[in-house]
């Protein structure tokens, strides 16, 4: 089967009772300094959270990727990924845009392709992964607020998304959909060797294809800790507006400032993680 035969994912925005959030574990494992040592001119870099990022003003959006594809034009494209994921719908939109590109798409997983970023990775005609890289897949998840009818509606709305993604992963890996669904249910992490063995990647990146910008990694540390706290508070059921107001207050009233209530922002994330595992 041609990879061009992979299904398009139909994903409409959820009702207002629901909102996607990034995965706290993926944010904790993500090294934002990992990047390509060299990039061809026709490369699209996915080296940030997926979707517009409230905390940094950055993020990789479908609008940006669509513009990059138009600029690249009538030629093959490379997609470099090192991302903890983020907005599922933006990931789906990017996946569909890459899938529709008429020339070869080569995806290079430099560091991490988690959650929504793993969706994007599946659009590659060829997927290469670093031996030290990781691919993480799981069920889409939401924060749903409301009565039992609202919650039932949210669960029913999510089911076809998970089913569509199980189809994409199973078609790529050549396994039964039930196996892909089991991977998703268990929030499965595949290292480079495991991803290739299971058919979720076609081969390894050369060791010299990946580099690390330690300055970029360090500059991202504070904002990433804030993202992790935000994600952990989301899992506790706190509404987005309340979480962001609370964190903005902790950081002195601005969403892009460094956390000031503790010397080390990672300490806050570690504390929050411990609280929500009790």
C-alpha cells in the first residue's frame, strides 16, 4: 500500500467544554536544544510545541507550515521534528498539509516526536529517527467541564479521533489496528531502535545529522517548566483561564516572564507532579 493512501484525518474543533493541552511527561523529557546539524534549503523545522504557545509566543502552526510548503513549491520536502506535541488539531492540520504535498516528504525525528508531533511524523513518505530519539503515541485527551451530558458528549467526540489515529499508526507499522490502539492506550514511548523495529520509522539518522544548541536548551528551561506546571494543573481539572491567571500572578503578572515564586522553576513542576500522583 502506498503511503499516499493513508487516510485523511477529519477533526473538527471540540465543544467549548473541551480544550487540548500538552503532555506533561513529554514536556519534561523534551530537550529543546536538539536540532539538525545541517538543513537542506527545502526543510520545514518543527522544533517547538505544536500550535500557538501562550507562554512563549512561539509554537508551530499549520498556517506557518502551509506558508513554508508554498515557498518550497514543486520539490521534495524535509521535515525536522523535535517537539513535545501540543494542540492535536494543529497537528492534524499539519499532517494533512504534508500528506497533500505532491512530492516526497522525508521526516527526520531529531530528538522527540510526541503526541501531536507524532501525528505530524506519520505524514512522511520516509521517516528517519535518531538512535537516541523518541516517538511517543497516546490517545488524544481533553479537559472537559460540565454535567454528565457534556462529559458524555466529549467522550463521544474523541472516539473517532482516536480511531483515525489508530488507523494511521497501524497502516504505517503494518500491524492490526487493535495493536496500535493498545500502544495508544498505554501511552507508548518508542526509542529509535524500537520505532524502526515496529515499523513506525524506516531507518536511522546518521549520528552527525543531529546537534545540540545548549544555549537554546537553557533559555527554554524556564518557560518549559511553566508549560509543565500548566499541563499538570490541567490534569487536576483546573480551567485554562484560572491556570493561566494563577501562573501569570506567580510570574509577576506577565505570561512570558520567568517564574519568581521559587528560585528554580523546575522545582515547581516537580512539586506539582508529585502532588497530582498522590
